[in-house]
C-alpha cells in the first residue's frame, strides 16, 4: 500500500510525460477494442438479418451480390426475373412458401421494396423473430405502404401520411412518381435489420407506379392512379424471391434445378452457405485489421517503456534515497511495475470511455450511412483477455527499467555527483 | 548387397499393402459390429463411410445398365435436348436411391463438409453434411442418400467463420421413413457432436 502511495506521488511529479504515455496507451486500446467491436457487431448484424429462409433466387450474378442486394439492400440488382418464372418455381412440390421481392425505387433515400403479405408471415430475422407491427396493419390496397421503424422515426411519419416514391435509389427527387402517392397504413417495430430502413408496398403498387414508365422515362401518355388501379396490375417481373422447403435434404437438388432452369438464367443461393463464404473473405481483412491494431498497442507499450527508461536518470536520487531509508531491492522493481500498471490501467479506462462515447455518438450516423446497427454492449470475454494481456505485457516490459534501477540504486545513487 | 535392399523394399511394400487392405476392410463392414443400442451409446461411435449410406444391394450400375442401349445412342459430349432429358431422367432415378435401413438408430461418426442452414449469433446449429463441397457446378449435387441433415447438440455449434474444411460428425443416425412426394425424407442426425476432421 505504501509502495502504491510512493508510486502515485512519484508519478504525480512527472505528470506531463506520464499522462502523455497514458494517452497513447488509451488511443491504442481504443483502436484495438474499436476494431474488435465493429467487426463483431457487423457480423452480428449480418448473420442476424436472415434466418429460416432456405433459398434466395434472383437473376444470375455472384451469390454474394445476390444476397447483398436482395436482403441487405446494399448495391443494386443486376437484372429482374420474370414473374411467370417465379410462379412456376413457387408451385414446385418441394416449395413450402415463397415471397417475392421487387426493388429499385426509393423514398427520400430509403429503399422501397415491393412484396406481398406473405413477407410478414415468413420473413424471419435473429433466429426466429418475425416482423411485428408497432401501429396499423399490413398493406391491402395498391397504394398502401408499411414503413420500417427508422423510416417513420427519422422522417416523422404518422399513420395515414401520404408519401411519394422516387424512381431509382438516390435520395434526390428528379423523377418522382408524384401522381401516385402512397398512404402509410402500418409502422413496423424496430428489428435492427435493413427492414427498419425500408418502405414496403405491394407488388401491384410497384407495377402501378411504373405503368407509364415503360419507355424508361415518364411517357407522355399519363395514366392516373385511379386508372392504373383498374388496369389489372399483374406484376411482370420481380427482383428476387425467398423460399422455404418442406424437406431440406432436397435443397441441393432444388438449387441445382433452379440454377439449370432452361428458359431463364437464374441463381439460387442458400443464405447460410453464402454468408459463411462472405465471412470467410471478410475474415482475412479482419485478421489484418486486428494485427495492425495489436501492433499499434505494442507500439504504445514500447512508448511507455521508453518513457520509463528515460526517467531512470532523473530518478536515481529517488531510488537511492528509498534504498537508504530501508527499502528492499525488490521494492524498486515493484515501484516501476506499479507505475507501468497505473499508466496502462489509466490508459485502458480512458480508451474504454472514449470507445463508449464514440459508440453513442456514432450509432445513428453509422446506421444511416452504412445500415449497420451498433448495439452498445459490455466488453466480452475476448476483449477482457486483450486488456489483461496488455496489462501483463506492461508489467513484463517494466521489469527492464526496474532491474536497471535496482542494480545501480545503491552503487551510484549516493554519490554526491551523478 | 543390391539383392538385400530389394528384399527389404519388397517386404516393406507388402507390409504397407496389407496395412491398406486391413483398413479398407474395417471401413466396409461397420454394421458387422452387433452391439445393442444401450451399448452403442457408451461405446465409441462406429466409423462409417459415405458408401455405407447406400444399401449394399443397391448398385447404381444397374440403373445405368438399364438405360445403356439408349445411352449408347448419344456421344459423350452430346448436349441435344433428348440427351439432356435422358441424363436428367437417369439422374433423378439415381437421386431417389434408397437409404441403408440397417443404419437406422446406429451411433455413427461420419466425416464430411458442411452447408450451413441455421445459425444463431454466428454459431451454426443446423446444416447439411455432404461428401464433397464447392465443386457443385460441374456435376449434380450429392443425391439424397448422400446428404445428412444434422442438428447440433447444445453448445457444440461451429462458428460460421470456421465452417470451411472437413468435420467429423458423431451421433445417432435416424432414417426418416416417411415417404414424401419427392421420395424418402432422408438421413438425419440429432444432437450431433462435431469436431474438426483430420486424416
């Protein structure tokens, strides 16, 4: 206890250099824990976005691309598939349920997804969770829309509010479907998935807003919302669809059958397999990032060692006096270890504090820009191990200046002239 | 001197050969082991190979032989609609190959690759176990009797990052006898214990 007091007082005498060392440790700990937190959260987010879907089918592209645009709304679809083909596959004996997805429009930066009411019945996230309405009901009419939690929150939309969808996925309003406004009939509960940032409408709704866009731009032949409603609105194409099967043993066979479909280039993926291969790729980047952060921490600790070594000369007297008043040789070593421990612990606490502060500040910004939902959690076992390892390393490194000081504290400390 | 080296080589080669055949024999007769179910639970699982999942009396050659006359009409690289139709017909028949009934309820361990189906927070809890993986686009996927649906025992899941590579899956293999529209439901293992497989 006495030693701790001495260590604290001695450190206080050198507060500038000590606090600088502490700050550099704080930054390196922040970096290491930050990278670790982000990678774990990104992974949690990704893998909890879809579950219980056996196959996702879309136009032929890379499996990862199909998964990203159909489920995570990252990037754009390569092509649509015909609705007739969807109906054909959905009627296969093995297929238990299927849900169409039609993408390509947006509302003030939020993606619009056309689907049918089965989406609310069969879409599952975070293992077994299904979509829940916070207010209102599922869309029934052509011009009904259900919005995700974040859409309603950030745009302040109540039930019954009318919204206008725009062509394309940018947040600008050059080409709006202004003549066919949609009415919000339902608001979903928060899911921490991209659904929160999605406007859901019926496939007929998507068809209706594009009915006079067939030439690629708004045609001169205007068709009113009312007229469009009477035109049948049978969807002709969709972007992708999800399906579930009765017996998953046959999944490979069904996947092969869809991939080899004679009249249309289709791609069927098993989301679990594609996520695993995506993570396999990401895992390499993660390792590099973690290695870089670990090296930064090591640099911080070596900085601390340098600081301790440079103080050796100015502390000669201090050590000698301590020895003269009866301190054991090992006390000198312990003093250095204590100082290193103090600096690293202080740095770690500071780093953790900054980490949490940053998470709180960045949470909405990251959600908005990257669709990544940070949930603020306690440090996990792995991160605590990282911290303990840093402390241990600090103590080991502090033994170097400790032993140097111990060796010469008596011989030269009491000399009048240093 | 030369002669001596040659004999040593010969003897060692013979030893190697017998070693191989012993091994192969063991693999071929897993069901020769006649333990009761209770004993199975305690005993180490029987090592089973993928070939054992096909009943001994079932020979894919027979199916192919049945169509040999028709097959002979086509060249190997024939992609005409008729040829394709015939191939897919034969493949369907091979795909609906029967299960090995003697394996039912046996405590086995089977090495294979994992196609994740269900995961919880990054830990895979349900997957399909197949004899090969990744080269699926060149050839049809493994038939139903070469695919095992596995439900992992609690706290024994595989992390999604580690799901590449081969695993050894042990547990009681069950034959879901119910016939569905599309054939037999297939093999599944519940409460499986998973470990990385090394040869």
